[in-house]
C-alpha cells in the first residue's frame, strides 16, 4: 500500500493526531525493543564469559597459591618443631595438612572439565603426598619420639627438598597453562564485542530508517491540514472580511481547530456588532436633556437592536416610587387600562427587581398575561425579562421586556451594557438638573443676601451708637479695675507676708528640733547603755535611775515628734506612700504593741476581723499603724477596767455630714469601756493640744496632739475619723478608709505627695517600740566597719560605745575633711553615719564629694540630723538612710540592717 493511500485511509477512518503520533512512537518503540533485545542477549553472553573468567580462572590461580601457601606452612612448622622442639609449631603444620586437601578438592572441581589440567593436578597431589610421607611426618615423628640426633640428621639431609622443588615447578607450569586458557577466552570476548558493535550499528541504521519514515508520514498527515488552516486565516486577515470560513476535510484535531476558528470569527463578528450598537446608543443618549427623552430613545433603539415586540422603562422619581417614563408598542384599551404604571419597592415584578437589584427572567408566562398586537394579528410572548438600571449600585430605574424567544449570551451581555449606558445617562441628566436647580437657588439666596446686607447696615449704625455707650461703660470699668488691682496687690503682699511667716515658723521648728534633739541624742544613748548595765558595775537603783532618764528622754522625744508631725501636716510636707498592706498581719502587729500594756491593767484586748475582708489593700501602712496605735493607746490609757476592742469590717459606702466615700470602704473601730467623753467636748477633741477636761489632762497626761495628727493623717489617706462616746461608759473611734485592692485607682483616690523619697525615719519607728535586744539577731553586723562623722563629742562617745559593744570597728571624724581622709586611708569602711551641721565642711558638702567619687558611689551613707524638715533634700543628694536626732540605738541598728539586707538582695 502506498503512503498516499495510507493518508487517505487515515482521513476516512477519522484517525486523530494523537493516534497518529502514538502509532509513530509505537513503531519506534518496537524497533527500539528489538534493538534492546538483541543487544541485551549479546551483552548477557559477554557477561557470562566475564563471570566465568572471574569465578573460574581467578579462583584457580588463587587456589594454587593457597595450596603452595599450605605447603610452605607445613614446611615452616616442621622445621620450627624439629629445631626448637616447641609444639606450637605443630599447630600451623597440622592446620596446613588439613587445609591443602580442602583447597585441592575445590581446585579439582574447577578444572575437572580440562583433562590435561586434571592430570597435572593429580601429579601435584602425588608429589605433595610423597613429601608428607617421606619428609614431613617422619621428621616430626622422630622429634616426638625423642630421637633428636636422628631428627637433626634427617633435617640436614632434607630428603623432601627435591619433592618440594618439583611441586613448585609443577604449580608454575599449571598456572602458565591456566593463563594461556584465560588469554584465549579474553580473545574470544574481544571478537564477540566487535561483532556486538557491528550488530548495534546495523540495528541503529534500521531503526533510524524506520523512525524517519514514521516521522515523515505523521508530520505530513498533521502539517498539511494545519497549513491549509494557516493560509485561510492569513487570507482572512489580509482581506479584512470576517465572513470567510476555514474549510478542512480531515477528521482530526485540525478539523476541530478549523471549526473553533470559524466559531471565533463568528463571535468576533457578533461582538463587533454589539460594540457598534453600544456606541450608537451612547451617542443617542448623550443628545437627551430629559429623563423621559433618554428613556424613549433607549427603549426604541433597544427594540430595533434585539427585535423586541414590547418594552417599557420605569424611572425612580422623588422618593422610592417607580413611574413608567417610556414604552415601545405599549398596548391600549381593554384590558390594558388596568395595567399599573407606578410601583413601590417590592410591589410586583417591577418593584421586586428594584428591591433585589438583579435581573428577573420568566420563560413560562401564563396565558393571557400579555399579548403582542400588530396589523396582521396578535400573539403571546414566551419570555418576560426585567432588569434594574444601576449607577454605582444605586437603582435609577427598571426596564421590562417581552420577547418571543430567549436572548442568547451575547444579546444578554449587550443588554447589560446598554442598560449601564442608560444608567450613566440618567445620572448625568439628573446631575445637570440638580446643578441648574442649585444655580437658581443660589440666585435666590444672593437676592436674599443683598436684602440682609441692607438690614445689617442699618443694624451697624445702631451698633455704633451702642459702641459709644460701651466706651463710656469701659471707662467706668477701668476705674473699677484699677481699684481691684490695688486690692489684689495688697492681698498679694499679705500672702507674701503670710508665706514668709510660715517659712519663719518652719525654720524655727527645724532649728528648735535640732537644738532639742542634739542634747537628747547623747542622753538617750548613754542612758540606754547604763540601763542595760552590760558591765555589771551599777546597782539596781542606779540602773533604775538610768531607765527613768531614758524613759523621760523618750517621752520628750515623742512630744517633739508629735509637734513636728503636726507642723509637717500644716506645712503640707507630710508624705503618704501608697503600697500593699497585708491585713492578715494586722492583729499580730497590734497585739505586739499593746498586749502587755493591756495585760498590766487587767484589760481584755480583743481584735476581730470580718471574714469578707480582702487580704491585701492599698494604703500607707506606716500611717495606718500610726493612727491605730494612737487610737488604741488612748483607749488603753483611759480605760481602768473592762476591755478594749479593735474591729475591722467592710462597708459598701459611707455618707456623713463631714465626708463621703461612694465606693467600698473599710472601717477600723476602736471601742473601750473607759471614762468616756462629755458631749460638750466631742467637737473639740480633735483640736491640737486639746485633752478634754483639765482634771483628765492632769490625771492621764499627754500632749493632746495624737487625735489631731490622726485625723489629719486619715484625711490624707482619703478617709475620716468619727467618735461616739458616753461619759462614764466608754468611747468608740472609727477610722474609715476607701477600700482599694488594685494600684490603678490609687492616684485618683488619694492625695499623693510631691516627693517620693525613702522614709527611713518612719520605717524605723517600729524598732522604737519593739527594740532590738537579742544579740543573736545582730551577728550579721559583727566585724563591720563604721565611720561616725559628728562634731558633737557626746554623740560620738555614745554611738562609739554602743557600736563597739556589737563587735563593730568604729572610726570617728569631726568634719567633712576628716571624713574624706579616713575614707581614703580605710577602704574597708562599710557604712558612714554622717551629721549635717559641722564646722569647716558640713555634711551636705561631704555627701556630695563622696558621691562624686566613683569608688564610693555605692557606699551606704546614713544621715543623722535634728532638722526634721530637710529629709527629702538629703536623700536627693544621695543618702541611703535618714535618722532623726536624738539618735536611738534601735534606729541605728535597724537602718544598718536594712541597708545590709538591700545589699544582700
């Protein structure tokens, strides 16, 4: 069969391109398969020959060497045993005696197919047995029987040497023959390889011929129809006419390509048709200046483009109502008089289309729903279509179309584009109408503005008259202002005088505190040392005198502290530091303060805590304890019998005539069964230096400052103190504080101080009450080195004795210069107790110079001063602690221990 006939047959059989290509490749694969089968068969034969050489020839050579090695081991073992008598040499002899027979059997099996080599191997075997029987075993047996001389003589004559040489020569001849056989096999392999190469060339030439023929046939059957399609498309491009169509007679993918190309040409032709109509519609709508005109142009042109028998356009007027603006072939008369031309959103299909903003298509229209009339007759449409007219997702109208046939995809796309053009046109017309309306309104506003301008001019003239009157009034006010300025200046001068007076008062209190505390300092320290009587050289009466002196000094110090606290409050320098306060520790702390005092007076001291109290609150724990100690101290002092009760409870809110807490509050109630307070004295007991009746003051003593200070502190904490009392039955003082359990609301509820320096003095007040009397607690201070800087020899003497009793090393200096010199000479100094008022160089200057030296930047420094008002300033200069004079040893020890704890942390 000829190749052309095969091509015609392929066309008639509808063989597609894939099958043609697959058949061509299958033919190539068959050729390659035959080629691979022949080549693999020859390669397998060569591999078998190579394997035979490797597994046979090489193994034969190896076994001959192994047998010779066995003979050498037997000879070596024999000689070693005969010469030395060491039986260790018999082990290789016996092993080799067994091994050569095994190797001989393997070798014989490999060459059994070669009679000549088998005969050679039999001769070698006979010679080996001859050596063993003649030379090997006899020599060993003579040595074993103890015939050493005979064995030596036998060894010297060596009757087996000739057999050993013969064996070696026979092995050389045997291996030579094997090498010749191997060379012959290798030569055969070379000839086989050459034949394989020629075979591969021949097969490659045949496969190439078949492949080229198959490729020519397949390409011809594929390329020729494609060239026909290409020439046809090129002619269409050159001619510019889309009416031409590609003609292909094959039944493969090229036929499908031609059909697809024809469909594409038809689609492009229809798309161009649609674009032309869109451009015409756009031009037509641009000529309209009213909504009704644009609607009429649109529906008439749309009917001519899509061959519509009926159409209507509904436009959104003011409000959401749709009104029919134009129609094509709108029927008239019965029953069309009842057809609506207005719709609200959701009413009918027109209103529903507006509401959903989507196209609605009905293909199954019920009979007599609508009829299309002409001069020849009437008919019912088969399809009803409603589409919204949108602009930027806003409904401007709805079109309704009736058709005898459904629209195809291209017509639907054209309808959407034309509807979009209508939306743009309607929006443009409405924008123009709104601009015209705004223009007319602006003209009206301009006329009104002109009228208002005339009215304003009249009002301006009236204002000028009022202005003259106002000027006269301003002159009068200026005179009054000048008088007010004079009064304000007088008030300012008075305020300055008052401020200066307050400064004098503060300076006086500071100076007085210094003058009072300085002599108290040495008196308290020395009297405490004497009362402890550690040396045991004082009588009990003298020790009692020292205790009386110390207690009297302490009472005087408490009086000074109360006066200074009151001065701080009045001067606005009292510090309030809000922090966490653990209420669960409060009962134990208060019992530690007052249990012994109550027990000494046979009073029941009761502390009650409600269950709903939080464990932790935010407040100033130091000031809270100070208030409670004042209240409990007064309760115990003024109660001769009965009980003193501290009750802590939680309350929702507090409202009295004096203060108010709107949120949750906590109440600390101190009740006693003491002497009570007369009703006419209740309003004045919180005044400074007030102690009730004169007889009470003389009997119980005190300064009358405790309640005044407590009330001031309570107000600083955001709370208040109330009192209820009946003379002769007892009193109840209640401290109310806001209940705060988180830190975020602290600043909004409390008056915070301007400075936030450390409060060493207040923290150490607890040590004044509890004392530091157990030497075991002070072992951590032993062997510490302290520098005392003070010009008052009394203070230096008292502090030195006290600190040396604690096994501490003490250096002293009387001014700042000596302090700096001692620090240079003694770098082992751990702490510095620094006075402020000193000659030559005071404590402030010494503190600044110490802190300016990097070597002393972390050196703990505790200020000792009697100036109560300057603590924040000293701490700001770099001091680590602050002790108010007169200095108590409890304060000193507590301050040093606190700094030691900070360093350890």
